[in-house]
């Protein structure tokens, strides 16, 4: 019986690929931002009633005019941009944490769990919270068919 050379880094590489595949299967519609990404993901809550879906997105410091909402198929897209504050010429800064204060575009794409009536969608924006109400499409009535037994 011969000796087989063990390659620990090769095994770690395979383990890494397997873990990446697992995460992708579990969170296929979730994207995680990198530290140097140019966009940030606003936090969202998605809830459901018998007739509607309700989505709340946190967009602090934004104005309603800087936010857009669109639906394409079963994907809801929220886009916005928090504008930089005007700088005073006489003002000198000791520290400007632009990344943590989110002076850059944001975008969040949400896969809707059910079909909605796109023409009846309503959105409101108050105190940094965007609320989107999406009426569901009425389900087709079930029809039972009696089977004749011979």
C-alpha cells in the first residue's frame, strides 16, 4: 500500500466551495454588501395579511423625492440616494464618516412571495420609513370535479 500525500489547503478549498453553495441555496435572493460597495442595502420588513403584502423600508435622512419604487414581475425594487449636506466655506472638518452616514445610493430588490396587483400599489413615506402596500391578486376559485366511477 502506497502513501497518499495529504493536501490540507485543497480540502479547505473544497469545504469553502461547499459552504458557499450552502449559503447561496439558503439565501438565494439576499445579497450581502461588501465593505467597499458603492451602494447600501436599506433594512426591510415584509408582512402579509389575507389581502395585502406590506413592506416597510428604513431610509433615514432621505426625502420622498429621492426615492423610487418599481415592480417588474415578482420583483419589487426600491432605489434612493441620500444627498451630501452642503458644506460651509468657513467650516473645517475633523472627521467625516461618509460611509457610516450613507451618503451614497441605495437599492434593495425584494422577491415578492405572491402575485400582486401592480396598478393598485400604494406607497407612503414618513420619518424615514417607506411603507408600500401591495394588494394581492385574488386566487382563482377552486372548482371540484366529481369523478364518475364505473
